[in-house]
């Protein structure tokens, strides 16, 4: 199986979640014997070509002239990606059976390559413009929305990371549900192991008599920060704890103001964005991780907490419901409900045997379902199905 | 000899002078015994039309609507042009000897098909962004200039209609004069000259 991955980001270029996703997926596919060639945007200091454990990475000039808007840049960048991919395939430097496109950001390159080489193209939709913006309101948003629509209709099959996203893509992009396969995002189990100075690290965030309650996410409406502040007042009446809030967003000042107004400003620590390493240690050292989101396509935060063996308290929305089973792998609370959130957090913090039961169940579930190896195997089966249909059909050139 | 001409306007869609000119070119080439396929845009009429003179016209719509500017519009349409030309290439019709890409709108499919399938392409250039926008430096103008430069560099030959345009292309894009051919539409032998250039391109 020879796969051409198209992605606008690949480490060291990390802008959002697509970069680590494509990285881990490619690495694990290669370990399973697939030949993976990634064509992606360049990054200062990163080589134009490198082979990482068998994965060929081609970094292409991502269009350096100024662009009038993000979409114009994306389209010019796609011209460069497509030209480079055309060259390396034509010259025989890379051989491909299948093209895998990650999101609308590589739509025109992926669709063009599909047709000029007559190879099947599949797409992963990581999120939708409708979901990101809570509606399609401007011509700009509509253009992006239509591009994603075009991509999934050109794709042989589409991958979504949760049942929730699959129904959203099916509804919003008018794609038959049976054209979509659900393969979850993965987590790297190795990244959450190894020795660290737990007491010393904790000291940077909490006093020794305080429990550490972790929130990770953009500080925007849909992540539920306001509910957290409301619940915090209730929680602090029965537990001595500190809330460590990682992330940034337009609600940051408002959330800080509300915390001080409620008299709990000293118990809330807004860290802003943190580097990956610190964040992983925080996941490991936290006593509980809360995810009070109102909208969540997948819920990677819950997954990372679970792999770090930290109990999670999540709201029952979107992809979170598919990751966490109440009373088994975590606590599921009512969305948009501070009382429910406070109840869940207090329960986990006060009942240690309950917390340990959740910890071990959650970790086991991650190993069983969300390890990258397992996800790569499922993806490989998905590719094989597509290739089988392609080989049997009449579109393949004779 | 089978030529595919890419143009953003072709009758009945008439925006400027290119539509009528390409129509004239296509019919003269067809009369001379060449297989001619036109790949073009129309927002309502779509599909294949076989004209009485033997010219095939493939009309496609733009897969994405709306667009914020002409560049976005062109680049999603370019992918659709690639689809149609690939379909011609892989169909029983097969064999495309040369692609004639008209104006900057057609540069991306021309270049990519050349790189992917090895089909030589000619860039028929009518005017340059520097001239149309008086050297304006907005990101949009720069992007269009970049596409024109890509076409000038990647095409096996650039065809212009006057010696003055030839000198302008050479000056603004610093390319050697033998890469640019001037064929005046008023010359009695223009169709033969064009046919000769196509032939040269395929022989490279």
C-alpha cells in the first residue's frame, strides 16, 4: 500500500491538530509496512525532503508572496503542493496507490491529483466550517464550506473522528452517511510515561495541601469556561483545590474578572498556552481533568487526560459521549450545568477508590481503542477496501 | 494532431476579445485537419457539444460558489479543468499532443498537466497584469503576476499577437526572445504558423 498524504501542516510545522494526527498516522502506517509519502508546507529550518523512519516527507514552498486573505493563500499553496506532487510521481521518485487529503485546506490539490493520475482519493474531515463558526454566515465562510463539500463528494470515502462528526458531515455537507467511516483520533501512549519530579513540578502550580483541577482548552464560549467559574465556587466550599486553566481565547479577561468578582481569583491560575512537555506533565499530575464543553467534535483533551491516568469529568456532548462512559471511564455531567459539574468533581476528589476505578478503566480503554497502532490498522483496512473497489471498478485506466 | 485549448471564455460566453478569437483559431485549425477540443467555463450550459466543423467544446461550471475574488474563482475552476482534460486523456479518445492555455486563467491546469502527464503546453498570452493594473502591488495583482510568470517559465512557447507584446514579455519576465513567438492575427498565414508551433512543441 503506497499512500500520498496531503496536509498543510506536518511537524515541526504545528498549527492545529492535523499536524500531530498526520505525523502519528504516517509513522504507524509505515511500521505496518505501508509506504507513506507526505507532501506538506515548508517550515523555517526544516529540510525540503527527509525520510523519518521510512516516511518520506516533501516540504514545498507554501507560497511566500502576500495573499489577500487566508483562502487565497490556501489556493496558491495548493498549486505548489499539486505541482510538486505531480513532479515526484511523474518522475517515478514516489509511487502511489492512493491519495489521502486532510481537510479542505488541501482540497484543490487532492482533487486535481486524483484526476490527473486516476488514483482513488480519500479525505479526512477534522472539523467543519459550520461547526467552527456555529453557522455559515458570510460569503467567505460559504466558500470554505462549499470547498469541503466538493472535497467529500470527490473523495472515494471520507473519514471522521467520531460518530458525532460523521453525522454532522453527513448533514452539513449532504454526504450519504454510508460513505463515511469513523476512525477516532489517537494518542501516543509513550508520551505520557517516564520519570519526573512530581512534587517539584506540582509546586509550580499548587500548594502541597491543594488538589489540582485541570482545564485545557481555548477560552471561548463553546469550551464552557463560564460554567467552570460558576462550578468552582461550589467546589471550593467542600474541597481545597486550585484550578489550573491552560489555553487562551477571547473570554480570558472576562473569566478572570468573574473569578475575582466571586472571590476565588486566587484559586484560579490562568497559564495561557503551555508547551507540550509541561502540558503532558500537568495531565499526569492533575487530580481531576474537567471538560465542560458545549460543542466538541472529538474531545482530545479527555483522551489525553485518560492516557495520563487522570480521572475526567466531561459534559455529555458530541464526541465526548463516545469516549467516556459514565461511572466507568469517567464522570459524565449535564452540559451547561454548574451544579452537575461541581457534583462530578467533588465525587472524584472525595472518593479515592472511585477515582482509581475510573483511572484504570479509562487507561485500558485508551490502550484498546485509541492507540495509534490500532488506528493505523483500521486506516489500512479502510485503504484496502477503497483500493479493492477501485481495482474492481471501471474508472481505473486500462 | 490533437490539441486541447483551455479558455475562460468561448461563445456563447463572451467577456472580452478572447472568446471570438479562440473560436476563429479552433475553426481554422479544424479546417486544417487538426482535432480540436475546447475546455471552457459556462455557468449554465454544461457538457460536451460537437460543432459542425468537428470542434468539440467541453463546458464546465465552477465547483465552488461564491468566491471572494477572481483568483479564488480561477483556482477552483482550474481543478475542474484538470478533471475534464484528464477524462479526455484517459478516455478512448486518448492522446493529447499539445495543450494551448489561453491567458493566466489557464496557466495552472496547463502547467500541472505538463508536469503530471508530460503533455507539452503553449501559453497564449494576450496581456500582462502589469499592463492591466498599472503595476499595482496589491496581493491579488502579485498572485496573478506570479501565475503569469509560472506560465511563461513552464510553457514550451509563449504566443503573443504583436512584436511589442513580445518585447514586453521578454522585458517583464526576463526570458530569452526565442521562447516568445509573435503571431499577428491579421497575417494571412497565422493558422499555418500556429500549427507549426504546435508541431514544434510536440517534437521536443
